[in-house]
C-alpha cells in the first residue's frame, strides 16, 4: 500500500480501530452506519483476548445506538440473552434499626420535571412517600416486576424508559457479525507488533504480527486497559482518582436460575456490604452477580467469601461450590488526554472508575456521538475537534466521579470502609460545594450547565433523597397553577398505576414472547429461502 503524503489538508477517510469487545465493535458499527461510502472502517482484533463484560448493563442511550447501527431489538434481546433495565436499586446503603433501607434510581425522570420544582411539590403533596414514587410510576413498576412496554409495543419504543442487561460477549459477537456482513467493516484478527508514526508524529500505520501494514487516517484505541496506542505509543498519563474512588477490585460470577421461569428483576440490584457492594443482574438464562471492593479493606479470600455468602442468601437453591469466580483488578482514573494527534481512545483505554451506575458503555456512546457530529475533514480540522473533545470529556469524567462518589458520601454506615469513603479528604471539592449548596436548594439545571450532562439533575435528586438527604423548603410561595398541575399529575398517576399494573407484562413474559417471535421470524425466512431454491 502506498504511504500517504501527510499535510494539514490530508483528508480523513480511513478509520482503523484497534481492539474488539463492546467498545471496538460499537465504534465500528456507529461509524460504518453513519459515514458515507467514501470512508473505510477496519477493525483489528486480537484472536485470544476475551471480552471483560463485567457490568453487562447499559443506559437507555443504547437503544438509539443499536437502532442507528441497524440491529433489530428482538434479535438483540434474544441472541444476547438480554433483559430490560429500568434503573438501579440500592439496598442497605444506609444503616437502619428497622427494615433494610432501600431506594430506586429509575431511568424515567419525574413527570413535568422541567416545569415544576419537584422537590417542593414532593414536600407539599407527598412528604410521607418515597421521593422516587411521588411523581413517577417507574420505581413502583420495577418493584412489581413489570416490563417497560407491552407485547405489541414496537422495537425500541417504550411505555417506561429503559436500557438493557445483556451478555457482553454475545453482544460483541452480534455486533461483529452485523458489522462485517451488513456494514462492510474490514475485520482482521491479529496482534499489533509495532506502531509507525509519520514525521509529524501522527500514526501512519500499524504492523501486525503477520507482517501486514495497516494504514489509516484516524486510529481509535479500543484495546482496553492495555492502551496499545494511547498509552504504549503516545505515553499519555493516567490520571488516578484512587484517593477519591477507593474501589480497585471486583469479583464476578455467573449464577444459574433454579427454574427456567424465575422472575427477572427490572433493575440492577446494588447491595452494600461491610467492605464494598454487590451487584445482581438478571439475564434471560442466568444472573450476573459480583462484588466491588477496595483491596485496602478486604483480602481476596474475604471478598470471595462475601460474594458467595451473598449469592447463597439471595438464592438458597444454588450450590455455591459449583460457581466459578472471576477476579478483576482496575486502577480508577482516566487519561490526561483522550485524543492525541490522530488517535482517539474509547472504552477502558480512555478511562474507568467502577461499575456503579454502569457508565462505561454510555461514555463510549457519548464519545462516538461527539466524533460523528464533528467528524474531522482534515488534519487541521482534527486539531480543533480533538482540543474540544479533550476538554469536554475531562469535564464528563469529573462529573461521573462526582455522581458515583455521592452514593458513598451519603451513607451513614460505620464500618471502616464506609467511614473512609466519606472522609472529607476523599470528596472532590466540586461535590463538596454542591452538597453544601443542596442544603438550601434542590439540584437543578443551574448546577449542571453542559448541554449533554452525563447525569441530569433528576438523577442527583433520586440519589440524594433516596439516601435521606434534607434540603430546606424553598422560600418561594407555590402558585395556584403549580399546585393544580402537581395535584392533577398525582391524580393521573393514581389512575395510570392500575392501568400499568394490569396492562404491562412481567419481564419474563415479554422476553419469552419476543424470543418466540424471533424464532418464528427465522422460520419464515428459512421457508422463503427454501421456496426460492425450489423454484
């Protein structure tokens, strides 16, 4: 292949993605589906590096991403053993002498959230209710095990907002098949042996272990924690946040259902433990259960005992001796720069904090969206785009850290791990300032000023008031029109509650229906192919 002549006017036409997994194949799918036919997308994937797939959870944004790529939702749910995620439930994150403390962070924002002061209306109309239930039905539907849509609801449409739980390895394989067969992505299985820069420092090409030279104009590093380009080649420093985010270990295990028709939960269940927290995710064919912890407070054997004890308590029929544990180590932080010259890092090569609130895939999606909306025409244009990208994503990682830390800071548990998590020296100044402010006014758009905040102010309200935080009543008098609107909303909610309970199927029922629909569609396709062959 002829070496390109690099200059500031050099057009960006060839995209080379290093690494597969969810981040790599999502990148390939989004770019190949959105860019016109003048562009080429090549993905180089190591033949023997497994997908990590720790969290197996997404935000609602993945619906739009899969739809853009052109993947049928029923196919995705069936082949990836997926289920509907409507938010996160938190258990025992506060100490109580009565029943275990719990609350829900649903994906649906409170009704009329941008029109009303939801906190003031909650205090005026329903102070005895949980904040999550005052102006939203989603938490109640999650407790009832209801799906977010009906059998007849079209793909990706919803009654209640939702994301997914899924098998991460199966999703990577589905994306790989779709990208290579439908979107003309060039796929090469090989190890990267060397990286060759042009005289201006931009990557010119990479050479594989088989000696093939792969040239590109834009290289996307999705090589995970290896950081083959952003770290090993460009040596971009890792900004550690270990002083703030204390967790650096995780254990994961796959737990089978005792019965094939066991209920599938509507949320990721996060249960606080003495020195960490456990996740519990329900897929169609199994559960994904894990423990996130800090090695300073828990030895590996203690962590394994904690996780297996949690699994046996929640699922007594499971023989824990037959479970296979997977140990994961990570250093919480993010890159000092995410985009250097013609190399953009996405996924774990870009940053990772911890699995809480499943922000990892969402950050990949946000990165791809910003790349596509300002796709660089040339090297000169790329200099401007990368500068803005780095500024935006530094801000976004800081907000992710603030939001995740909020969960720990509000806990009143007295174990050494939890006391350390809320020690003032571990709390970012930006979060401390907001917590001080929120004593007097509830979180709002005025506190989070970016157009596309990673977590909206409604999410902060769900966590704050779910954890028992107190904000003083507003000094403003509630107008009659506001009071009428709030009362009307709650009256409509009472009516819709029964309609939803009656009209929405359970998660298992809807997923079983969709799996049967997928099988029937495949049978019809096979019959049509047979008829065509017979003719």
